[in-house]
C-alpha cells in the first residue's frame, strides 16, 4: 500500500508493509531545508566507550527538547515539524493524545550496535530516520520475526524513515557490523506523558500538533 504526502507534506512517500509485522517505510521524511539543518548540525561528543547494545549507557546524547532548540534555533523548525500529533494519528491510525514528542539526534560510532529489542509500552510511536553515513555499507535498522529470527535489514537511503506502532511483537535493532566514520540517524518517539519523567528530552513547544 502506497500513500503519498498531502497538504504540507507533499514531499513524502509512504509504503506500508505487513511482514513480519506492520510498519511503514517513508521516503523524504523531512523537507529539504529541514533535512539540511539536521545533516549540518554539529556532531555531538557522546561517549561510546562502554558499548553494550543499548543507548541508555551512552553519555552526552542529543535530544531536541525545548531548551536545546532555544540554544540551537536552526533545529527548532525540525522539532516543530516532528511535533505534529494530528499528522501521525490520521496517517497511521494511532492515538497520541497523551504524549510528548521525544526527538533524538544520534551520531553513532563503531562498535555501537543496538541489541534486538521491542520498545517499552510508554513509547506510543517510533520513527527511525536515516540522516547520513560515512561508510558505504548498509547501516540501516534490522527487523526481526522474534528475538532469535532475523527477517531483513531495511535499505539505507538518506532521509528515509522506518515507522511503527510499538508492541511486544515488533522486534528490531542494529545488528553488529564493522563500520567507519559517523552513522547519523534520528529516533523520534512519542512517549506517554504520565510515565515519561525526563521531559527535558521532549519537545513540548505549544503542543498544538
């Protein structure tokens, strides 16, 4: 099933996949100007010294929360663009009424990998966007039938996203692979307001999306 953007998102193309579980591949997630702002943003000093397959051990991560966007105004339109609850609810048939948008800009370095996992219940929508990479290898997200069964590695294209509504069947990760340089992606979650305590990670804005 192919959906094309409408109104303010005419640039995007969305393809729905049913296997191994429902997800969508989105081309041209960001309009060109916003994509350039993300690509050109400074590489962070995140500490990848102790890699264990999960992001919570990494120090110095970059979240496009309200305060960060005030310090880096070129990214505020990016966060505002992502903080559009209505677009996601109407396009992907989900309820984001009690959520905040939590956008993270990530500059992975080898040997980081992301262990096979499902997202925790307080995450109501997940969007992983490929921004740029310095290695020719395919460094996109892997999806799995279950914790032991690899289904496919999605194909990398800059400004391409993988979107899904989290559940206990939606296993995904970034399988260990040797790579050089920086792997830049964004992970956008819409998180439950009543459960997610670290609101500094979230872009709340005027919450009119």
